[in-house]
C-alpha cells in the first residue's frame, strides 16, 4: 500500500514539474514575441475564388 502511495506522489510531483517547465517555456515565447520587432508584415485577404465549397455537402 505504501508503495502505491509513493508511486502516485512521485508521478504527481513529476507532472507538477513538467507543468512548471511548460509555463516557463510559454512565458519565454511570449517575452520573445513582445520584444521582437515586426518587420515586413503583409496582411492579405483570402481570394474568394479559392474558397470553393461546391463539393461539400451538409451532414
């Protein structure tokens, strides 16, 4: 019984550590995006002719 509790606690701790690492990675990416200059950004609208849904059928 004690081994099962120990395994569950270690697993939960490992998942907690993974979550902390993921949060740090996300924060680093956000920080990089905030300081990175935006250069040559082109915003385009989609070509209506390319949006041909004639082959689609409603379920």
